[in-house]
C-alpha cells in the first residue's frame, strides 16, 4: 500500500472518530433540520395563501406558532400541574390499591390452578417492611430529574435557533452541504437530498394526521369515561404518538393514574380505551394515511429506535423515525442503485 493510501486511511479513521465524538451535536443539528423542514412547509402554505415574500411569511408563521403555543400552555398547563400535584400526594394510596388488587388477582389465579395460595411468598417480597410499597425514594428520584431541565432547555434553544436560521435561507445551506461532495457527484447528491426532503415532508404529514386522529379519539373516549383533564391527556396522547411503540405506552400512564384515584375499574377502562385507539391507529388510520407516504417495516422501525437510542440517547429515540426515513433513501439511492446494482457481473471461468 502506498503512502497516499495509508494517509487517506488514517484521515478517514480520524474523521470517523471525530464524528463519533460529536454525535450529540450532530443529532441536535439533525433535529434542527427536521424542525426547519416543518417550518419551511408552513411557510410555503402561508406564501401560497397570502402571496407574500418569504421573510414576511416566515415571520407570520413564527408568530402564529408562538401564539398557538401560548394558548395551549395557558389552557392546559395550569390544570395539568394541579392534577399532577394531587396525583403525587395520592400516589402511595393509589399504588397500595393497585398492589392489593394485584395480590387478589394472584390469589384467585393460584386458587383456580392449584387450589391454594402458592404465591404468598412473592407478595411478601413486593412489600416494604412497613407493610406497603416504599415509594418515597422513587418519588424523590423522579423529582430530582427536574435538575436536568436546564441542560435540556439550552439544547432546545440551540435546536430552535438553528432551525430558524436554516428556514431563512434553506437553499444556501443545502448548497453548502452539496459542495462537500466531489464535483462529479454533486448533481446526483442534490437529487438524493431532494428525495430525503420529500420523504421527510411525507412522513411529517402522515404523522400529523395520525396524531390528530389519536388525540381526537382519546379525547372523546376520556370524556365518555368521565376522566379528568381530558384536553391535557388527549394532547399528550397525540404528541407521544410521534414516538412509535414507546410513546403510546407512556401516554397511558397519566390518564390511568388519574382514573385510578376515582375507581380501579375506571383505570382498566382507560387502558382498554387506549388499546382500542392504538389498534385503530395502527391498523386503520396509519395504513390509510401512509398509503401514498413513506412506508417503513415495523421490525425495522423497532430496530432503528433501539439503535439510535443507544447511539444518541433520548433524542435519538425521538428522532428514530425521521433518521430511518433518511437512511432508507440514502441506502436505496447511494448503496443499492449507485453501487450494488452497478457491480460488474463477471462470467465464471470455464
């Protein structure tokens, strides 16, 4: 191997190591790009409706988003915090009730199967020496997580600032990225970036429609069941629907906890409601919405969530789907079409 090839190999290894060290910053930049694409889509809609320039349309879009966010926070956050404080106060009693119901179910199952209570030793191991579940330490740790909000707020401000800067001149930033590719490959690279943008736009449209349906169905169901904080829980279900597999599970925790304070049966009814809503979303709404949108296999989606969470942390879990959408386009166009499909087929030697 020549000196030039050794030098190129070392430079490639150093570049990969540098990218690995900067992975936290890179995932935040990607989040800013996704948010910028959403802003550009809204700006395009405003320009088409009002016929104004890009700067004015961006200003109208940002003011509209800020106004909407302020209204939602003013209408949802105060009652949500009040109910959450009440939930924290009554959490030990609710947990004890849930544990007692679980013990009764275990006893009933044991009597039906074996004719006696064979799981009594397991019930004792689940209880604290005082006779009830010791949740004081768990609640303290949960409240201690609030100390990380400062760093999260800084990251959020960074993502929002970068996304707004990209939204002002998206074409200029795209051309800078294209110039990083070799000159003979820039035309092809521009086409791949455009396909990634179209795939992300299609994914965002599909997820928005799906999340609206989930929030609407959850709100109607919770209203019929008489659960408190219907609007907050419905919005939470719609927002967490963006994270497949994990988000819908997390969205059931708070409404079930609130319903458990009223009645255990109501809590089970909330669980059944969310199971029905998520099945409707998975088998009816999403296939209908995504028929002409991006299609990802469920197994690949789960693998992408696990992989990107390990690599990038919680933000990787949140951005697993847009990352998978972009990687799907890059692998299809660059690896399969440009490399594997053009691999020379040499005839076998006689």
